[in-house]
């Protein structure tokens, strides 16, 4: 079983056992190949993590302030309850991928304008 699938399974298992559905905010596919940093700069905690071509949000760090939503120039960030149906898989993807990803510091190159 690939490592990311195992981590996703373990995350979902932990949610089921705890009854916790905490995610707060989610970065979706619109961020892919853009990786704008404005959201990272306004985040009052270190909730954003960096993948190679996009950002994700760590659900354990996000405080649900929403400061990042209006800053995203490609409208890629949603409250977990507002994620479009076709993007719902990004809820789990953010949770799973944020575990091993580096903390975003707002100084990475933007990939597209």
C-alpha cells in the first residue's frame, strides 16, 4: 500500500474513532501550478504547507480565521463546509499531505501569474 494511502486511511480512522471532523479551511486544485503566497503571508499561524506545485493547509494548525480566503488570487481556498462537490477529495488531501510537507513561509516562487 503506498504511504500516502496508508496515511490517509490512518487519518480517517482517527477521525472516526474520535468523532472529530476538524478541518477548517482547504486548498483546492485551483492552486496547482500557481502556488501564490499571499495566503501564507496573512496566516496568523503556520497552517500552510508546501507541496511541489501547490499549497495545503494543516488542519491541526488552522484556527479557522478565514484571513486567507480573500487573499487567494485564484479562489482556491474554502471553508471545509463550502468546498465544491467536485473538489471534496481535497479535504482529505490537505489533511494527509500536510503531515509530511514543509511549513510554507511565504517566500517560495510563484509558479504562474
